[in-house]
DNA sequence: ACGGTGCATGCTAAG
DNA sequence: TTAGCATGCACCGTT
C-alpha cells in the first residue's frame, strides 16, 4: 500500500485513503489511481479533470459532446465513426449495432491457412490489452467499413503490421506458447499479408478498444491440434481444424441484435465488471460457436480467477445447464462446436477420459465422447454428476469451461442463474453477448470466489433493450422450459399449495347460494393468492388460524375467518389491537407453535404421500399443471392427487359442513351405484340445474352461438391447457368472449376439472368440455330438458349416483361443485 | 425390477 | 432447409 503511486501523471500521489483501479494495463492489471483520481476515472471525468488543457479534444460528431481522443483514460469513451470523425460511445454504438448486424463475412476460410497467424492471439484475456480490441468484431467490422471494403479478411490483412508490433510485446512465455499454436483463425490469411498503407493508417486511427477483454484469446491448440496438452488423444484423426466436416459459416456468429458487447463496453471504468459475452478463445472452429456459448465473464472475475489459480485463464465457452445436463444421468451435452474446438479430437464413440479441474484445483475426470446422431455427432461429457453436485448447480445455471495457459488444463466453473436474463440467455441468443445479467455472479466451484462487482450503468441500457415478445413466447413454449428464476421461485409450490393459498378477491362480493342447506359463496372475480396460515383449534374448541408476519416473522392468532393477503404484517392485524404491531410479543407459546407447525407439516406430508404427489424430478406445482394441460384427459389423475385440498373453497374452513367439505377425502368406497346419499342426490339435482341454466344462457346468447360453433372446433388439449393455467393462476380472466361476456356467474363454481378452484370461471369450461366430448350446446340444451337419469341413459351412462356418471356429465356436474363422482370414477378406474 | 447406455425423435434456431 | 441439441425410450446388464 505504502509504496503505491497514483498513475495519474497530474497527481502522482503516494497516499490515498483508498486506491482505485484505473485503465487496464498492457502488462496486465489496472492502473493504480488514488481515490480522487480513481473516482474521476470511474465517473468518466478523468480527462475533463486532468486533461482539459491537453490536445486531442474533439467533438462527438453526433451529439457534440467533447471527447478526449488518444488518451488511455478515455479510450472507451469514444469511437471512430464510419462516416468519419469521432462519436461518443453511446452514439457510436447506436450506429454500430446496425453495422454489426448487417455485415457478415463471406465464405469460410480453411483453417490450415492461418497457422502462422494464430500467434497473434496468444494473449491472456486478463491482460486487458488494448490490442485485443483491435480484433473485436466491432473493430473488424468498423475497419471493414472504414476502408470501404466488404472483404473483411483482406481488411484484416492490413492489420498485420500492427500485430507484429504487438507480438513484440508478448512475453517469452507466451511466445513459446505461440509457437505451439497452429489452429485456425478465420480472420487472417497467411498468403496475403501484404500491408496496405492506407489501411494501416486507418487502423492506427481506430479508437482504442472498448473492450477490456481480449476478444481473441490464446490459442489452446497445440501443433497437433490439441487445445490442451494434457488431453489424451487417440487415433490419427487429428485435424488442425475439425473432427468432422463443418458447415461453411460466417467467421463469427451473427452478433445479437443490440450488440450487447458494444453496449457493455460503453462504460469506462465499469467495464471491467461488465459481463461481456466474448467470442471465445481460439480453437478449432471457434468461429463456429454460437454466441450463446460465448463465455460471459467480467474481466474482474477473470482477473480474480486467474489470480486464484495463479495462471492465465482463457474462457472458452459456457453452457446453461439443461434439465438433462443437470439430471441424474450425469451426461452433459456439449455444444458440438465447442467440443470440437476445445476438446481433443476423438474418433471413437467411446471417447476418452478427460481431466478437468475446478477452480479450487480439484481434478475431475469425465468421459468425453460422442454419439452418432443424424450423420453427425453429439458430444457429451459423462460422469459429471459429482462435479455438478459439488458445484451445486442445477438446470438453468451455467457451467463455464476455461483453459489455463500455459498448460492447457481445462477448468470448469459455474455461475448460478440469479435472474431472468441469465436463464433466458440460454434460449435467446439475441440477448447474449453482454446483454447479459449484471447480477449473475460468477462462481467457481462450490463457493464463489468471485463476486460480480457489479451492476454497471449499462445494465440500464440493457434493460431497455427490447426482447421480442415473440421470442419470449417461443422460449416459454419451448419444451426446455427454463422459467425465469424469480418466477420459478414464485411458482415453486404445488398445485395443492396453490389452492390453499387462493383467497377471494378483496373486492369480490360473494353471492350466496344454498344447496341442500349448505351455503356456497360464488365470486365473480377470480381469487388471489393469499397468505399461508395454519388452522388450529384451542383447547376450548374455538378455531383460529395462525399467521406469520412478513415483517417480524412473529406468529399471530387470528380469527378463523380472517383472510390475509399474500403479504401480511402485524400492522394489519385488525382483530387484535394489542398485537397489531411488530413490537408486540408473540402470544403463542413456542412449543405450541412448534407443535402446530409440526402438525401442519405432517398433515401436508401425509397428504402428499397419500396422494402420490410427484416425486422429486417429477412435475409438481406448475409443472404438474403444465403436464396436466398437456395430458388433457389425464388431468384428473393429477388433480385427484390433491382432492382434499383442491376442493376446498377459499372460504371453507375447518369445520365447514358444506357439501364440498363433507365429502370424503378420496371418495373411495363411499358411493355405491344408486347411492342416495346427500352428495349423490345433490349432484344429480345440480347437474340438471346446470343443464337448465345452460339452456337459458344459450337462448340469451343465441346470436353468438354461430361463432361459438367455430370455437367448438378448438382442440381440447388447447382448451384444457387454458383451463389448467386458469386454475392455478386464476389471476386473469379468460378472454373468451363467447362465454363470459354477460358475466353471468351464478353457477356454483367449483371446477372439478382438475380439482380447480371454486372460483374458476367454469362457463367456458362447461362448453369446452362438453364440446370436446362431442356435445354441442344444442345437445346440452336437449339434455337439460330431460330428466337427468334419462339424459345419462341416453348417453350410455348407467344411471347411478355421481359415482359412475360419464365423464362429460361428471365434469359438468363438477361445475356445480361436486367431486365425489370424479373421485369415485377415478377410484374405479384405478381399481380396474 | 432397476438403472445405465446408446440411439432416435422432434423441436428450435441458424443458415 | 438443415444442423444442433434436449430428451424420450428401448435395450441391456446388474442387482
């Protein structure tokens, strides 16, 4: 500390309360700045503060802002424009985005022809070298445009003199490394390195790189084509480039739309913390890598990682784990291009064992192999389970592959998906490449030695970037469902739990319907999620519920009828003024509380086991819903597993004696054919009522019926999906105009279909189910005019109780709030 | 019966 | 249109 000198020439201070990082140095690391200079640098005020009298100031050609050109401290703050002049980084990037999108490099350049040029890349990424950026896509493209040529490779040739200059700066160690490089470079040709003066000038006039990172990193390939010496190579199938013929592609994958790299570059001073997706290190066919696999790591992380491992780390690629990857099978599918670029060539399907080290230095051995697949190969790493578990990563998290140079040792790391974007990136290449999470933390193995310092101001820019809704939708539809983490957290509850949490909308006024002396509350508004509470009974027999304050976590006794919103605090305890503050002590004996919770958990567990709730790995919660939606007919199978809970009306409480609550939990063996029990009789009666109501509604909506007929062709699967979604979330109204327009919701609304909530809008469902079952509305009308028994008989259904009614009638009956029929039927089916 | 292995299938995105 | 890849599933070996 004491020996530090501020590297600001105008300061040269030797003492500072805090030393800050400045610009990146060619020798690696960053300039050391005292607190005030560092602050100025961080705030992009360095040049304004210290260089205002110096030469080199120009104006942004677009916005007019003053730019200090040719200064290392401001090199990230401007760009040279294609149209001449300079532009501040924001303006330049806006222009650049378009050019990056539009320019692609024609043709494929044979790998072998670049061997001698590969050495240019032997620079550790962590060095943050200016020169690196010369080879960034942006630079490349800009250069191409600057010289008015579409031939990028020829344009790049012009850069070679610069390269040479750069090479001289490389350490002997790296040169040694370089000598081993022979892998491809799509950007340079050896047979044409004649400098073109003009171009050189142009190049030299190019702005200093915006990236802190090298976009072209050390070659991992040895002369044998191996990316790392430690790898075991078998057979003679060692090609300098690929193991298999490769498709001709563009030199670099088409950059994502809003060139995130560009965006992330825009902030000097914070760029070291920017998660930039960079084209990976050289390797056989690195140019084949899709942006989604480009390693995204901040240079800060990289530096730290390098420090931890005391080596130079070259990020190779990364992959967001799929369910399969993170599953028990222990197979991690490697992107083909990555496998071929950075792993040893293999020609036997069995592959080779490969040693990969984690950042703690622990070495893991995987089997690197491939499967023949569609005349191609599918590369996998086998035996990754221990490592995956060790890193505590799961589907949606990212594993990173890097290489230690020199030596070529592969390193595996991980990064937890901590926000939506990170997860979506896997599916949305258009937002990779720096348009990436500022909050994801890079993790090494097990524990994360690298914390992402941060959010950068470009995060805000990134947030503004439009993500195509269409794309989003497609991602969601993707069977590789990667739900945004936050949402996943929010929905990581079971179907049953979701039902338990449903509460009537606070603004909803229920209509009271009496059925067999049982009161039903009907709501015209869908329910909302409420707070989870525990219902208990006092010794006196008085029932109550316990709720936990979201603020102080104290439990409060509340009346059994209390309805709490999802977020509830003591201050909302209107029932007990003494306990309406978080300061008030908990009035529940800890032992009692523990007991209550224990009982609650036990009962839940029992329910789960009784109902064969999906085991780990099987769909639960929303997954179950989704599955149910897909399964369609089998939705009831799933729903049945939660009969006890899902038939509970939001306002049904322990002790409720309504017809719903008095049902047996499973219904097994309770209802015989021709059962005359209260439930069965009511089911029959209510079903008939339903039919009549349908008729009435039908007459009211006759005009719409024609259109409705069209809708009848809608496939049941889709409809049921809709239903399922509605059932769980129930947060939005159906958009179905046909059935909802008059808002007539006087039917008792327990949707047995899938044990949905009582407040689900059944109207649509009625029709849907009926239609799907081949029952037109007319049929229903007719049916409604018949005595129930006759109706059932006509439909080939034995006239029994609710136990054996047909599916469609049963489902309609279910609309009325009864489940026993369903239950019984399912039981019978099980028994059969 | 269970679990692992290898292949086939189908979806998606890239070209 | 096609390659890549996630995942389902049949087959096979082991318990």
